[in-house]
């Protein structure tokens, strides 16, 4: 044996043969089973398995082996010897199983020479063998194991003591005269085809015909270790030194891929994985790892040519050692056995690359397994990416009116407050009464000179402040109600209709409408029924009805009651009535459960100039740091507002709401901020990844409406075949393509950079840039016989050039469309590319049309 080798049993997934000077049969068992059966003395080959020797065959002069592929006899092995003989031997101790009489047969060539390779036919009882060169004798023989055998004449037989082995010395077929056979293999899908590697030649023989006259042959040095991919009938691989080639027998004139190992180590063995497509194992000499090559990418390089890409990875034993040989397990996917020169076995698994997709659903792809874990669905329900996708799919942000966004985010009070405020600004803008998303209350109040008119309300012992700036701020907070006007009543009725009776009562009280506040609480008590003590609205209404600042006991009881109430607006009412320092109202203004615009509205009415400015600045800073979107009412969409949005994205990753909010308060300064462009690009990328093309188009429309300077960037341009520069007068792909619009004088038919002619339409033969309708009028007689439209009115798409991505031929769009209504091949002479069949949509349409035609018939 020139080198150790391994063979896995085709009948027993837990048995394999190791061949060197003798044949050794090993069996694999799990570690638990080995321990229970007392076989722990076996060799550990992985964390979970052991192997131990169960049989040994002392056949000598081993040079090559192959295992009989059929189920019976199950342990039949062909052994090629250095003398050229092929011996059929076995590990079976019961010869009665040899019903065919195969065991012990020997196949003897005419001349003694090394047998380099043997290979069983996958279906028939034929055996192919390859030999060293001997003069002009054939180096490949095909034997029929069922042929009549002769009994060898031996000294023992002459004495009548021992019968010699049955010998077959006449082969069924001899081929490849005068060569040196180094490898051969049968093609499983073509039982009559045999691939043979000889000196600098690869040949495919058909044994049904005269093989010496009808062989396909190719000159190459890569003739060693021929391995046929059983999962791809047309593909095989071979090697020489540190290079290997992959061949397609349909195009046998050249390899579809050549690859050189990164090291100079010669290749010992290569083999295709029998149960995992497109996986080739390669073992370099003096190496501690087996290289695995994935054929995962195919690139078209011509009408009928493709180029493959190999992705390289490794599988190595847990211990650092050289590997002498390896073999794939035919029953278990990606499993292989390797052996070291010191007879140490390793049971390895080639792990698959895991590809994950989160574009629509979380999906993992590992080999042939596709997993979409349903058990993760509950955990992903609250994930922001899922929420954004569902909101976008439902139409979130597509409407111009911000209030239409509220139903999509009604579970988040901060987002509801955001869109309610934008909706209020939208109404103000329609009424032309001021307000803008880019201008916050903080900016409005900074223009105030802190000189406000104060009005004392004696019965409540409070001062109310008025100024032009405060009025504008109250308008933005939706707190600008005229005395005894319908505005306040309408607002309270709206809150009561939505079940916010406590808030309606508080706003009525803050506007000093005590009777209306008590009425709201009574209405809430009737609508809500009996509730827990914190919201016993009748009790709170009775407490308010007894309001009197002169009654010290009432003030003390209400102060203690306020701290025990859980509803923020009920607490706010008593804090307002019992506040000791009318200038601070600290407990009320610092209550984070009260809406920001209600707190700001209250501050604009009851705080003096200095206190109001300090409070608004402090509140704005805290909301920006927290990323609370309700702070937009203070900051607007500019300056600190962008910092607030950045913090909101950092906290929630909700780039969707951020982009939609920006569009409602967009200005040139906002658009110039780099962060805004990044956020918008992120959201566009998400919509593309989710394949929500309509929502992406609507979002682009909204962007163009908000930013008049916005123009979607063009991502594709046509370049010249000669100079590779854009075919445009300015050299920029963002300009209108020449020849597709404008007057006839602006159309050109050559590259403006190098002056080379532009491609011609394959049908009308005019250059790109000349409109097809004009050409049809002037060249009517030239191609009317083709059935092409002479005059087409309507879209300018008819003048565009379209081309095949494979053969690169094309022409005017409506000419090409008319041609392929009746043809499938390219219109260019001597081009046999089936252009339209390469288009998936067109191919499916053709299949559907054919099925409908068949059903009609």
C-alpha cells in the first residue's frame, strides 16, 4: 500500500475499513453504549463515540481497495495488489453467505505490474482496474466478476492437498493502450461511462461502443484522484500536486474551476461529500486540517458560460496531528472520519455556515435545514423592529394629517401625545394662527422680556399672568381658551368622551371653573361605576365642593388627601388649591405623570417671568436627556429637539417615528443636519429590506413634499463600452439621459466623452439616443416586415434601450417586446441566447399562458 486509506461501509453506517499492510474493520459506538458493554478500552474518536476493531484480514501486497456497493455480499472488498492481481476478500466468517461465489476470486492481468486503482460498477457486477504502463499494453481493464473462473494450478493442488483460488485471467474489455493509469471512476448516472486519468490525459469512455475511438479526451496535468459528485451527475474533480480542477462533462474541453492551495503541500486526496451538495473535501500532505470548499456562487460570464466561486473553510481534529487520509460518511450528513499516521482516528463533523435573515421573519438556514422558530414569536411581539414593520405595513406615517397616526401607537402615551400635539399644530397652520413643528415653546418664551401683566383672582388667592408670548405658548399647548368662550367647553367635552374625566376636571379647575370641575367628576363617577378609593370621584367632588382657604381644617385634610391619591390629575387639583407658595407649585409641575403640555400650559398661566423661564429650561433639559418625545413641545424640531430625537433613538431604536416627526417640522436647517439624513436613509433601507415598496414610495413623496430640494438619487447609469464613463453631456448620472426627452437637437448618438458610437438597436439598427418613433417614420420600409410598430404614441419608455444581461444584445424597448412575443432567441444573427427565458417573470408568464392554453384545449 502506497499510503493508508479509509473506506466507509455502504451497508453499515457504523463500520469502516482501514487499509495499510492489512485490512482492519472497525465499528463505532456511542460512549455510553461502549461503557455499558465493557468496550471502553476502544479508541475514543469524538466526545460521544468510540471505535474498536472487530475483524482483521491479512491479505498482503495491498495497493488499492474498493468496497462492493451492493447489499449482498455485504463485506466483499476488491484488493488491488502490487503484482497486478485483484483479490476479492471479505471479513465475513460465514462463507455460506457467498451465494454468488465471489469470495476468493482473483483477476490476473496478462502482465504483472502495479494495480493503482480499482472501482466497482455502481449497478452491474463489473470491476474496473488501472495499471502502470507496460510497453503498448492497455492500462485499464474491465472485469466481469460473474465470468467463469479457472482453478489455479498450484503445487498443493498437484499433490491433491489444497485447492487453489478461482482465477479469471481474461478481462471483458481492455482500453487505453500504452498509458499509465493513475485514477478512474464510474459515472453513477451513466453506467456505461468510465472516467480515466492517465499521463496528462483525462478521458471519458463509453464501454458500449468501441472505447478507443469514441472517447472524450482532454489534455491536463490534473489527472489524479478522480472523484465524481454523486449529487451532481455532470461534475467531477481531479488534482495534481497542489492544484485541483472541477470539470463538467457536458463541457469537457476546459474546467469550470481551477484552484491552487495557498500552501505548496501536494494534495493527498479529494472527495465530494455524498450527502451534502456542493461540498468538496481536500487533504493536503503533511497537514493537520482538511480543507472544505463550498461551491456556493455561480456567476454568468456569457450566453452559455458560468464561473463558479469556491468558499474555503477547514475541519480539523481536536488534537494537533497530521492527517493521513479521510472518508465521508455516506449515511450522516457532513460527517467524516480521518486517521493520523499513528493510527489515531477522529470522528469529525463539518459544521455548516448559518445564514440568518431578519428582513421579514427571523429565519436560520443551516445546510439543507430551514428554521423559522415559532417559539420566538411571543418574545418578538414587543420588539421595536416588529412594531415598526407592522406599523409601516398598516400605513403609519402615510397620511398628511398627524392625528391619523394615533390609532397605530395608541398603546404608547408618549407617541399619542406627540401626534396629538402635531395634530394641534396642523390645525393652527390651517387656520393660519401660528405654530410650527420647528419652533418650540422654549424659543418663544426666550423672546419675552419677563414683563407680564398679572391678574389677581381673590376667591382662589392666585395670580394669573398674561403676555403675547405666553398666549402663543398657550396656543401651542392647546390651552388658549377665551373667557366664557366655547373653546374650553369643547376641550372638556372631548376629554370626557375619551374617558379622561379626571384630566377634564383638573383643566377646568386650572381655569378656575370650580363648578365645571365638580360636574366632570360626577360624570366620571356615573360612567365608571364603583371604583377603588383612589378614583372615588364622588368623594373627590364633595371635597372640592367644600373648598375654602379660610377653613384651616379643610386645607389640612385636602393636603393629606392629595398625597394618598394615585391619579396624577386628582393630586394636581388638590396641590393647586392647597399650595403654600403660589409661585412654585413644585409638586404639581414636577409630576411626570401629568402631560408635558398641561404642565407647561399651567406654568405659562401661574408662574412669573423668571420662574417660568427657569422652569421651562429645566424641564426641556430633563426631557432631552431622557429622550421623551413629549419634550418636542418645548424644543421643536431643531437644535435641542434633534438631540432629543437622537436620545430617543438610542433608547428605543425607533427610527420610524423619528423620521416621520422630522417631516412634520422640516426646515432647511433641519435638512442640513447630517443626523437627519442618516436617519432617513436608515428608514428607507428598512422599508426596502421589508420589501414594502409602496410604503417606501409614499415616504419618498413625503420627503419631497417636506424638502423641496430633495431628489431621490439615481443608482443606475448607462456607461460607454469604450471609455466606461457615463453617457451624459455632463458626465453625471444625475442628469437626464441624452436622447430620452427634450428636442431632437439635444439628442446624441455617440459618447460625449470619447465620441465612439453608442450601441445600436438589434432590430432597427439605429444608435441609442435616436427615438424609435422618429426612426420608424423615416425607415418605414426597412423593418415593417418584422412586424414592429411604425408609430407609437404615449410613454417615452418606448425609446429606452433594454438589453439582455447575458449576451448584452438589446434595442428599443417596444421593438424588443414585439420581437419576443413571437421568438425566444436573441434577434442578433448567430447568437443563440434564450434571452426571455432568463427573465423569471417572463418565464413564469409563459408557463402560465401555456397552462391556460392547455386547459382551454
